[in-house]
C-alpha cells in the first residue's frame, strides 16, 4: 500500500561519497646514486589534490635515504644506504590516512681509477694519489684510504685522509706496500696500487788513508738523500780488520750529526788507532745506514809506525768571516811542532783564510807553533779554489803532514728537520735545527703563516723546538715552524706543517692492558675532529674493525666498551674512529701484553743501591678510560688497619700492621683494607715472600672495605711485607711495607 492517511512522502538516504584514492607514478624504479627522479601523485574523489611526500616515513627524506621536494622530485643519496630499496610515499592532504607508495632501488655504477698506479716512492718521501670516480650519477666521491703489506701497520708508511702517502724512513722487507682506496659511496668498489719503496740515497765515507799508531783522526760519513725524501739518518759504526778484533782495532767515538747543504747529513766520528799496529796493519771502518743496510760505506785505514800528523776536523764548512778550531796531533816524536799553511801560503792570507791564535781578535797570524790548537778564519768572500786546505807539516819530519779541507759559503744555512709533516690538532712534534757554517747552533723558534695573526691559531713552539698544533686547522691550512739563526738573524730555515682536518686519535686510555682480562672495560680516545654524540649522529669507535656503541662528549673525546674477548690473546688491537660522513681516523694499536709468569725481586742495599738488567714492563690500569688522568689507581689502598672479629669492626689507620709470630706452629691475624673504589672478594690478595705469610680468607666488610685473615707461621722471617692486590682484569697494585712480621 503506497499511501493512506495525510498524504506524506519518504525521502531516500543519499549514497556515501566515494573514498579518496591516491596513486603514485611510477610505482617502482631504480636510480643511480645522486641522480633525480620525478614522481607524480594523483588524488581522486576530492577537490584537494595536494599531497605531502616522504622517504622511508621521513617527511622530505634525509641524507641517508635520499630527499624529495614538495613537487615530488626525489634525489638519491650520494652513499648507498644499508637497505638499497627505499619507499617513496605520497600522503593526501585531504585525508592523511590515504597514501600511496613507490619502491625505488638505489644502484651504483661507480668505477674507480687510481693514479699513479703503480708508483715508486723514495724513503720518507710523500706521494699524492688521486682517484677518478666515474658514474652516470652524482655519488659521494670521498675515499677511505688504507695500507696493507708484510711490514704493516708499523713499518710500511702512512696514508692520510686525502690520499697522500708518506713512505717509511726505513726500507721494509719486502720493499712494497699495497695502497687501497675504497669508495665511501659504495664500499664494494675499491681500487689498489702497488707502491714500491725506493732507496736511492747515498752514503760516502771520508777518512784518511793512514793514521799513526796511537793517533786519532776524524771520519765523516755523509748521507745524501734524494731531493724531497727523508730516509732515517741513523748510522751504525763498526771496526774490523784481518789482524785485529775489538779494541785491538782501535776505538770509534761518534761525535756529531750535522745537516749540510742539499739535505745531506754528516755524521762525524773520532777514530783512535791502537797503540800497536796490528798485523796486517789495516783497519776497515764501516758505516751502515739504518734506512737501508745494503748501502753501507767502508774505508780502509793503514796504521803506520813512526812520525805522523793528524788534523781534526778533517772537513768543515764555514760561512765567510767565521772560525773553526783545528786540532793537530803529532805522534812518533817528542818534537810536536808544526808549520801551518793555507793552500801552501804560510799562515794563510785574506784571500784563502788565515791561521790564527785560538780566540785572538783581531786574528794573530801563526805559521809555526807547538800549540795543539789553532783557529782557521775564513775569508769574507768565497775563495777559488774552494774548498781550501789548512795544512800542518811536522817540524821533526817535513815529509809528514795532514790537512783539513774547509769549504767556505756566503752565509750560514739553517735547516729544520723534519722538513714537512702533517699533524693532528693538538699533536706535539719536536723539530731540530742545524746551522751550517758556524759553531753557534743556537736558534730562535717561531710559528708563521697567513692565518697566524691570532694568538694560538697556528699552534705554539717553545725554545727547544717542541711544536704543539692548534686545536683546529687554520685557514689557509699552511703553517711554518721557523728557526732563526742567533749567529745571523737574517738567515732562517723552516718546516712545513699541515693540520689534518679529519678524525685523529692522539692517545688511548688505557693504551695497554694485560691479556686475559676477565671483564670488559671502557676505552677512551683523546683526539680531534671527532663528532659529538649530542645531537647526533656522532662518531663511532671501531675496535678490531667492529663498530662499538660510542659516546662522544666533544670533538676531543669518545668512549666505547672493549670486551674480554677483544683482549684474550696478547698482541695489538686496532682502534679507529669513524665519523658520520664515513671517513676514518688513523689506526692506533691498543697493546695487549702477556701477563708476567712470575714476579721478580729487586734487592737493594746501602752497599748495592742500584740494579741493572731489570726491565720493568707496566701496562695502564683498565680503569684509565673512566677515571681522572693522574688518578687511575683504582686499587690503591687508602687505609688499612686491624679487624676485630668480636664485634665485626675495622679500625683504619696509616701505619704498618704488626704481625706477631707464634713460638711454634701458625697464628692468624685479621686485617682490613679500604679503597675509595672498593675492594671485593673477586680480587686476589697475596703477601710478598711466597710460602711465608698467607691470605687464607677474605670477606666483604661493607663500604669498600675487605676483611682478610692472614696465617703467620713461626718460621716467618721478621721484617716488612708488601701486600699485593689484583682484580680480574689483571690490574695490580702493591701496598709496600703494609705489614711487619715481628
């Protein structure tokens, strides 16, 4: 029945509005690192068609997963993320519950080319390596640099964060290293170069052909490096001969090391011949360079009987107007007089230089003298020929003479070693200056550079040439450590210093521990260029190549845990810091030393107050990473005293505790020890003189106090005892003289 009654009508309920839908186009795809892809969003069933874009749920994205603009233009990250597929989401502005996604795979087509490859680098020299990154995208082009080889990590050189390789100063075996550049953008892409360490320096030995028996002579070894190289200049000297051994060949005494022009380094040694000539009468002097022992130099000297003359130094370099003292030695006669000449001119002259009475000013010229020393005064201008010969001829036998070869230069020459160095912020580096051409080796040190107008901006150098780098690199990042000659302030030498800009480790706390530590501990890194954890992300410490949970309170300090497994075996554990941008610091070794198998006793007395041949190896306490520097002794005994078992009380004091020996058998004594860090029963407590006084029980007494029960035998010798305490991390301390057996 359609209708009866008042004639009303029924209005039907309208259907609900269609649901908002969002679609994204394209819905999937791939993109090369650093490239862009445009996405469009279609919103239906609403007049508000605007959307907001996100990447992996992050509005606008971020540097790790890529970013997207309000217009839907997505830019892939420069570095491959851990998950290479990211999700692009468009969310409806009209209804935030409505969205659509597209999956994008980030790919890498990076190829790397390393130049130079291969390469040859002289000892101590530096070589910059460059990596060409080829990609259809725009990836992060930074690299992680590393070295590998049989001599690594300690003796194969170093590579900094920019790819500059510095060869070691001592030739490794084998003489090669592999340098690897690993892409930060795509760690699966890396390229390596074989670097050969070249050794082309020369060593020359200047020695007289003969020396009288009992006489002496100066021998000079000159090590000349290849320009811009820096091999170790350490030389080992030795004597040998077919008719002698040991002191019967004479005595060598190394005197000085002096830099010469052209980067050469001269080592002087005084050779004193034996009183009796050996048979055969020849002695060979050998100078072996530490940098490359194959380049040793030798000189053979004949030991002559009869009258002989020696002059030392045999060679010298002087600036015009400067003096050198010459010493003459005449052997084989009681008449020690000599006639002096310079280039054959008795007493010399103003053109070739003069022979003067020692210390005379103005020069008192001498030709014949019985004095053992004279001064040679260099002319004001460079003579020709140069060097000149200052000759002493024996008055007793005019056929016997000796000469000093003296090179005259225009002015003193100052050189500074090392000549070039890259340092971490706040690092300390010692520099040495040598002044050629004068006996006055004093210099005034300065720090110079374009950015050095502000105090401390370029670091500081003290009067001894100890340079402390600034806390951060100056701009421009170029510093000179300058040595100014006190003899001639117009002459100076300089070393170039660059301050590294990446993360650098200066010190570890602890820097060494014993193998077999039963508990983990906190390792603290002091350095520069670190990234604080707050607001984050901060730097990450890598221990043995494994990332650890790291806390960095500033750009100068980070801490992270080290586990017992890390230090279970003696050796070196590599520690690095990696910054959020992927760059890594230098690698520093945490030394894990084998524990002592037994304790030695160094017995001293008034008649024998010293001991030799006692090498003491001590590691840092494992608490060094969390305690205040200088107060790292968490096991230190703050106080000790007698423990009363009757009322369980401890009377602490600072005096040694007397232990009374029984007439027979054994007796017990109860003592208590206190440390601010607390003692516990997991620690080992022993008393010096094993088998004497023994610790037979240990109980906690609260508040960091430990109660020990000692057993004292009647056979115990009277005297002081030391109480040793060791925790499960093998940290050990000693309370010397804490106990006294009576």
